[in-house]
C-alpha cells in the first residue's frame, strides 16, 4: 500500500518541524520546503527554496509538483518583524508579504490546478487575526491576507475535492517567537509547538474549517471579537511598549 504523502512548508524548525514529526510518526511520507535544511531529516524529503523569493519559488515549482501528489498540504512557513512601523524597511515589508501571504497562495492555487492535492490544504494564519498587533503591523497584515484568501477559496477548492482548514496558533515556544518577544517575556507561558501541531494535524485530517489550538488562545480570540479596542490596548502594553528594539 502506498503511504500517504504530506507537504509542509517551513518544516525545518518551530511549528513546521513539529508538524513534520507528527505526520511522519503517523506513517505519512513527508516533504518539507524550507530555505534551510533540517538538523535531523528523519527520512523526510527536503526541498530547499526561499519562499520569500518569487523567482526561486517559480523555479522550484516543477520539483514540488514532481514530489506529489499530496493528501495534505500545510502552508506554514512564515516570519515576523517587530518594532515601530515607520522604522520597517520597505524590503522587509515586501519579504514578509511574499513569504507569509503570496507564497501560500501561489503554492495552493498551483497544486490544486495541477491536481496535486487530493485531501486538504491548511493555511497557518495567526492569533493576531483577532486583534490589532502594535509593533508587528506588516506581520499582522500578511497573516490577515492569507486568512481572507483561505476563506475565499473554500468553495472552489471543495469543488475539486480539497478541503480548506484555517489555523490560528498563538505564541509558541520557538526560537523565532523568542527573538521577537519583549525581554521579560516568559517563554513557559507559550504553547509548545508539539501541542499546536497535534491540534492542527487533527483538524486537517478531519477536514475542519478552523482551528485555534489551546483554551487560552480560544479565549483571546473571543475577547478580540467582543472587545477589539481593549484587547489591542493590552497588546500594546504587553508587547509593543516592552520591546527593546526593532527586529527584522
């Protein structure tokens, strides 16, 4: 029997690495796309590509298609940029939008058009979707963009037999999150990426439309809907006002 195959972008670290491990442990063949090779490949197929570089993505697309078809595609690769918005270099803003929004859109539309997904696609947005995010405006904008896109393509994707899951993870215990956190932030309060990966994997396999891993993030998302101005003010106090510099 042919093993099921999964594509995970950004699979070399953080949440992506946890997703790769979860799927591989459950018997899936895993293909990861990342600009850096994983420390421990664990038998997965690694495709090297900087997804923030559109030319590199277009050049690598035939390799990605040849690695399929995939039962599930997890569009996880992303990056943040923190600091005052007026200090954010325009090249950094462009890179964030290409990596966090354009790349998953291009990958998803191409893979579906080429009949290379036969199960489900999952777009990893962010808990910031439910509130303002002072100090990370470009990141929040890019994650909102991918969330709106995912909602918009549900019906046409479903007509081709592909379900669309939209995931909104909160802060995780990853090196990337630590790099963009205030100096006094307690990493222990963030969710472990393995927990988030487990919830996302279950949602994708069940074809669920939405997943917010963890009780705390679910509460935060609800508060953001009901009291958006209050939650944005809290985000400013807890994050933006405590940053000790800009990090791109």
